[in-house]
C-alpha cells in the first residue's frame, strides 16, 4: 500500500472506475488499436488461403519473425507471472496495486505468443496430429505440453485473486454493471462471502499456484531454448541457451509490466496507489536482469569466438562484423547498455526515465530474438554461401497486429474486471494497521 493513508472506499472506487466507463479517450485508443489489429487478421487470412509462400520463409530459413514473436511474447508473459508469483511468496506488500495488471498482462501475452505456433503452421488443422500422434522425441511436442500447462496455470493465477473482487463488484455495482457483466460476476465469484474458511482455502490455492508457476515458467522457456539448442547448427548448439532464454524472458516481462502499469496509472488516475517507488523497485529488477543478460551475451560470444571452429566462424562473423552487425550492435547499445544505464543512474531513475528504459528493453529483446533465430539459418550447413531472408509484408502486419492486440485486450479486460486487486490491497492495509497498533501499544518490544 502507499505510504500515505488510503481508505478502502478509495481503493474500491478506483478499482471499479474503468468498468463504469472509459470516456471518449478510451474509445479513441481502442479504435486506433483495432485499426492496427484488423490488417494483421486480413494478412493471416491471406496466408491461410495462399500458404506460407506469402512470407519470407524458405526451405533454408524455415524459422523467422513468427518464431521470434512466439519466443518474445511468451517471454513477456513469463516475466509478468513470475514477478507476481515471487512477490506473493516473499510477502512483498508493495506488490498489491500492480499484481492484477501483471497477471492479466501475463495471460494475454501468453495467448498471443502461443497463437504464433498456429500462425507458423501452413495448415493449422495439422496441429491436432501433435495431440493425437505425438512424437515425444521432438522438442516441439514438449513445447506444446509445457505451454498448454503454463497457460492453464497462468489463468488460475489470475482468476483466484479475482474471486473476492468479483463479489465486491457484484454487490457494489449491481445493475449499473449491466446485465451481462453482472451475470459474469455472479458466476465467477463462486458464492464468495468472505468467510474465514473461504479465505484460508483461497490463500492456500494462491500460494500453491504461485509456487507452481515459477518452475513451470522456467521449464517452458528451457524447452523453447532446447528446440534450438538440441541441434548441431552453429549459433544454436549451446548449453547457455536455456538460462539465456529464461533471463531474457524475465527482463522483457518486467519491462512490459512497467509499461502496463505506467499506461493504466495515467489513464485511470491511479497515482494515489501506484507510486514512484513501485517503478523504482521494478527498475531494480530490470537492472539486475539487464546486467545478467549482458553477461550471458558476452559469455556466449567469448566462448564461440575463442574456439572459432569452421562451423561457427561464418555465423559469428555475419553477426558481429557483416550482414547482421548493425542490428546486433543496435541491440547491444540501444536495447542493452542504454536501458541499464537509465535505471542505474540516480538522475534518470525517475518514472519517465524508467519508462523509456523499459520501452528500449522490450524493443531490444524482440530484436535479440530475431538475431537468435535468423542468422544461424541464413548460413548453409554444407556451403559457404549465405541465404537471404527478408520478412514479407504479411509477416510485418501480423506482428504489428499481435503487438497491438495486447494493450487492446488489456483495455477490454479492465472494462469487465477490477483494475486493482481490491482484496489484496485491503488485506495489506489491515496488516499494516495491526502492525502499527502493536508498535504503539508495545513501544519497547
């Protein structure tokens, strides 16, 4: 909770404010995002009708922007879910105003990221064969299993803390919520009455899911990394790829949480609840993760560059000195070094500085996923010549559509569900009041 006193009435009013109406600005922004989503949907329909030939992919470069998007968006989800889970398990009270946004962002970005597994398949109906006739020696099958399990756990992580809040919305809003919203509240609130037994069961369930989501998310990104690493192709065959993917996911996820809470804080006037200290705490996480990721980048390049065997030399040269060098050094400077400096220097460790750093980090980590996927495939395995890959307009439109869909779905989600975790914020306030009372009555303890 904020350092200053905030009443339960203030929390409930602010949390339910987006449900009662977003005003003209809401519909303008939603319309603009929808205008970005529609061309991507049309582009995907074109791809379905014409096949993957409308993309820049080929027999040589069989993974491209779509695969990078899958890894990047699922990575964003991982950061949001794990931040919420870790802060819950460590009983970090400052988490209360931001957990709902982090958990909603985690679920929505995971759904968008997982959709690229379908988008990348020329005939999506064949995905059914992975479920009915799985080849368990394939990392892609384990990808599907891990992502599906992670999706279910992330949905539960979001839903459980919503139960008491939906009961509050049901009683407080009544007919003002509209018939269909009220029906959702009555169904999903699961007859919540706030009884001690209900609270014990809910807390047990939330702690259990939070404990499960951390190793599950690590497993998802490790399996995604092994889909690359369990090959003999230069640039992928590396034992560091698993932790590389996990740290990258955390970094991009924490950065996206910063952007989400900054946007909704501004849009719905939540400055009373989401303070500068929340941004500073998240910036500290970003700093630690950014330094760790830069270290892993140096470690990978140093080991490959020192050995510089016949297979890895062309790919490494293309990355550092040739075709992909501008993109790589852009990532290192703009997506890595600058965000790390912005969140580490006291005079830029402000809300605007942290938001700029988070924006650069998200863009930089997406670019790094491109650099992981494409350069190794752009080099023939048995020939010295390189292969060209340029994303087509279809790939660009689908990618833009997916990026716009995340804020659009978040806006729509919070037109139905409370934007703040009311129950958690009230619980934290009660604990603070009890602690203050105990300190006042027992000054010598």
